[in-house]
C-alpha cells in the first residue's frame, strides 16, 4: 500500500488529536507507528496513554518546556535538531508504517529546522510509509508538496473566555 504525506494545520483545536486518532486506527490494523513530538516536552495525557496502553505506538518528545510565547533557546534548537536527525533515520529505515511529526510546522516556523530539510527527508521516505505532519503555520512549500492537507479553523473557543487547558481534554 502506498503511503502518503498528510498535513494537519490551522488555528483550530484538534491537529494532534487527529494524528493520535489516525495512529490508533493504524495500530488497530496491525501497523507500527512512530509519534515524534517537536517543541513539546511536558508529560501530556496522550503521552501517558500511549506509553501505557498502546505498545505499537512509539512516542518520543523532542522539546523542553513550551517556548511558543518567547524565542527558542539554544537548548530548544539543539533538542529539535537531535530529534530531526533521529526521525530522519527512523523514516529512512522503513521500520514504521506511520510516522507522525507532531508540531513539525511550529518547529519550522521557529526555524528549529527548515522546510527544505523536511521536504528533502520526505522525498526519501519509503514508498509504503505514511507521514503525518501537524502544527499551525504550515509552510506554503509543505502544503504544495503534501498529498492531503486539512486546515483546522477556529470558529469559537472557550480559551478566549479565560478557560485554561483542562487535563484529559486539552492537556
């Protein structure tokens, strides 16, 4: 089966959640999934659930604390670069049927690695490997390159009323 390149982007909620849903579906079909989280380094509920209940999904974080309201530090850049190198090896190996690059669009936006580097890697993926890339601010180059692009559009969100991320729902 041919693997495609999917991008989930936009300002709306649900990009990571959609990628997790696809990952669960893939595991249910007997596929092996690698889930790389760029920028994120906190122990989110989805990380705990995957580690505890879904052994056919390998999840690895390549981020420290959230820096999206500041500039990335040298340490943020270093861990993202290390992650990109590790993910590059994983994708080229063909060991996984599905590889999720969660928040890779944000990593590119903050220049932790370039869209050109990512597209070069995607051109080297094995034919059967499905790649899912999430995060706001997807590059126009990546959108043009991808096979499927979904934009999550925020119409209304309770964050604007001061509601914080709730454990088990947003966190």
